[in-house]
C-alpha cells in the first residue's frame, strides 16, 4: 500500500487519477488510504451524513 500512495502522491506514472471509495461507512474509515498530496482527486460515497463536517457534500438523488 505505501507504494500505491507514493505513486498517487507523485503522479507517476499518471498525473490525472481518480480514487473512488464507494459506499464507505464514512470518510474516517477510508482516510488512511488517501494520498497526502498529489495531482488527482478522491471521491467518497457514503450514506453516513457525519461526513458532512469534514468533506464537501454533494447530494445525489
């Protein structure tokens, strides 16, 4: 896992990546898998509304 996080952080070999965590119990349960920096984006889908306090909420009907 450290090698994957390092690749995402540096953007090598891809500098335009999207990491998706679908139906997570909450952001805190997957936060350890987030790259600390990097050129890509992270999306977390969850039914847990507690995540609203630490993430940008985008309701999906």
